[in-house]
C-alpha cells in the first residue's frame, strides 16, 4: 500500500553501502542468540517471555500470521496482552506486517509493530522485529535517563545494519522497507518511551476521571507523511519531490525519476528513498508517565487506522476485560477488515496488525465485565 511503481533499476551498490566490518560483526553477535538469551546476560531479572511473528508464505486472505513464543510459558492474556496479525487482500504477497512483545515481570515490556512494504518488505519488517529490540536492550543507556537519544541512535544503527545486509545480498532493501513503532514500558517507573518512523500508530485509552466511566483516546505518535510541512521541507532540501498521487496519498519521488513512490517520509530500509529522495530513518521519540487512569495501549499497523478512528478503537477494546485481551484484539482486526471491504468494495485490504495492552490488568476488569457489544 505504500510503494508506487518504480521506473528505475538500482545498481548493486548505488547507495554506497559497503558493509562495514563493525556492522557485520554486530549482525553476527545479534544472531548468536534470541532476545531472552540476551537478557540473561544483563542485570535484568524476573520472569521473561517473548512473543513475535514469524515470516510465512501463507497467501490466504485474513489468515493469522504464525508466531513463536519463547521464555517462560504462560498465557499472554493473564498479563493483559492481546495480539493478531491478519493478511490482507494481496494475493501475490505474504503478510508483510511483523510484531513483537517482550515482557520481564515487574520490570519492563517492549512492544513493537512493523509494517513492511515493497517486494521484499516482509523480510525487512522481520529483520527489524528480530533485531531492533536486541539493539535497545544491549545499549548501556537502556533504562537510564538517556533513553531518548539511545532510541534515536539505535534506529540509525538499524538502518545501517539493513544497508550492510543489502550489500551482502542477504536482504533486498533498495526498494523495500518497513515502518517501526516501539513502546518501552518501565513498570517500576510507570513510564513509557515511544519511538517510531512512518505510520504504525500508537494510541492510549485513558479514563477521564476516577469514576472510570468515560474512556478517551489519545494518539501518541504522528504519522510521518510527505505532505507535512517539516517533512516536505527536508525531502525537497535533499533533492526529492512530493507529489499527490491523485487518489489518497502524497508520495516521495527522486528529483528526476518516478521512484520510489513512498507514501511515507520516514522509514527503515528503502535505501533508494534515503539516498535519492530525502527519506529519513530518524524516529520521533517521546516519554509519558502512566497513571492509574491509563487503561489500554494499542499499537497497530495502518491497516487498522485507515478507516477506524482512535476513539472507535479504544471504545471497542474497552468492551472486554483484560482476561479477554485476545478476543478484543481479534474483534478490532475483524472490524478493520470489514471497514476495508465496505469502503473499498472488496478490491483491496491492507495487512492488519493489532498489539493490545491492558495497562492496569493487575487491578481488575473494566465496568463492562467482558461484554461483547458489536460496534455499529
């Protein structure tokens, strides 16, 4: 849904990528173990588990992407977690979304959603899903007062690793890339740190007051679109162009070419877009203190947000208590699917990913007591 038709065949080394020794060594170290094994080498203690999508070749519409859980065996809903990753109506492509959840009981959680695009976007999103949380955890600034610059640096390092993998012909990232939205929850400090590029939006649902009768949605991330004033200025300064596609999106093009056609101004991968059209891998990073009124956190690919508002989404998941987080996530995905069918006449549906967190799951259930009122 994000890349226009390319009219350029990039040369093998046209981004200048050479695959530095440092990056090759880092990639090798990251591949030595999974994220749980990496955590065991740190001072972070507690019950640990990780769940994440796995790349598959399933082509069936609305099929749930396969996933793998490692570490402590438990039912995610017991922690107030729900997730689903549904393939859209793209018969020639696998599901290009990826997602990840890492939890260390009483200490921290990391939630991530990654929406791939381009011919090999699923490989890029999977590579970022697998390695960006590892980069964050192994950084000495993790869980310090320097979280924000740490996140910026590691997004940039992730882009460098993708460039190295492309130079080694282990990824095809010239015209393929991914969004990335990561939320780090510090359970002890009651704080979340959010980092993102592109348009996999994070939304917080909070009660207006202690009566907990009215839930209000707050969008935590801004979509990086080329027509935004600051984004357009950076692209044009770098020699790129922003052009309306005549349908729904402004797209990024090189100065003298009809490529790459991205409908986002920041992303990971998309090496040609970065070198020729002014795209950026630098994330927006922000922090937010959590309160007992903060109820649900949603990280979703744009397959959810295309036709559903943030308020509609939090109202829907609020119809379920935290023990039914998986049901709530599935209902939101199905509602998004139905909206696509309704609005697009069944011609197109994007991949749909929902990661849902009930932030106060240890404090009980919501007032609806798990009801299943269907959205209108």
